[in-house]
C-alpha cells in the first residue's frame, strides 16, 4: 500500500514487475495475440480496432503480459516474445 501511495505501480501479487518464470507460455491466448501485435509496432488503438476490443482492454492485456514476462516496456515485450520457443 505504501508503494502505491507514493505512486509506484505494484501488481496484485506484490511483485514489482518480476516474471514468474513461465515465459510466454504463461500468457493467455489473447494476451499473446495482443502482445505480438504490440511487439510488431502496432498502437493500442490499432490493436483494439483489429481485435474488436476497447483500448482499455488492450492496456489491461499488455499490463498483464508485462508482469508475466517480467518486462516494463514494448521493447522488452518484443525481446521476450522473440525468445519464446516456436509454436507459440
């Protein structure tokens, strides 16, 4: 609570953005789909339009993917997905 009070973002489980070691296998199918589009350089607005989602939903999927992959930006997201085993 103290970290949130001073404006620091902390995910629900209390870990400050550290991945759980599951890699891209930890992502849901939709998180993976949204993350792949974001890693390809698409904006949240473009992703939302293509997948028929709201921009807020895209933001939520990306935030969840960032935590699961242990990254904090799209650049890290792209690197984490490119390191994923083929087939996912």
